[in-house]
């Protein structure tokens, strides 16, 4: 198998849409879906019951066991330095980048646990994570259509994968 491409980015940058597109012709794992299958709970319920720290620990374990062409992560995977180190050692990190207001428009009515904290808190989180996302091997403009992003990823995969 070639090196995995880890798709990271803030909530609402289009990781899930990209995953569906890439899955048509690649082996793709969505860590959030894998988490829900593994724990038997959806992420909001897990957050409510066990908290974010427990979620992040489980997420890290799943990351280290995931094997696929593309591994789509949750937005907070970058919160643990060990995750960034793991992804960099194992493969290529791709950030989907989008301005905060565009992200907020996409997520504001969702049931994501961190969105419950309100726009100001989510913006603070966005600003805290931005430098972490910027450490990726490649940063892609998530305002482009999904097909264009997937095309760029497939080109990068040919060169770096």
C-alpha cells in the first residue's frame, strides 16, 4: 500500500464531502465513522458521557490502527501533538482550508458537540487550531469544488504516495 494521505481541517471545510467523492475509486476511512462503529455511540453522546479528553484518546488509538489510501480525520485530531507526529511519519498530511465565516455557515445548525458552545467559542477554537493545520505537507483551498480538490489530491498521490 502507498503512503496514506491524512485529510485534516476545521469543522465545515468539506472533509466528509471529499471522503464520499474519493471513496468512489479509493480506500477511504473516516475516523469519526470508525469511532462510532468502534464505540457503538455517536460522537455527541460520547462527548456528553465521557468528555472530550476520553474522545481524543480513543481517536488517537483509532488513528494509529487505520490503514487506507485516504484517512479523513475529525477537526480536532491536531489537538494532540502525537497525532501530528504519527501522521507525518506514516504519510502525507493535507489540510482543507476555509475562512471561519464559511465554516460557521456550514456548521452552525449541526449537532456537533463543540458548536453548542456558540460562535465566539468556535471562532476561538478555529484560531487556536489554524497554526496546527498549517503544519500540513499541503494546504488546499476548500472553497474549490469537491471534484477539483479530489483531482489535486490524486495528482499529489501520484507524486508522493
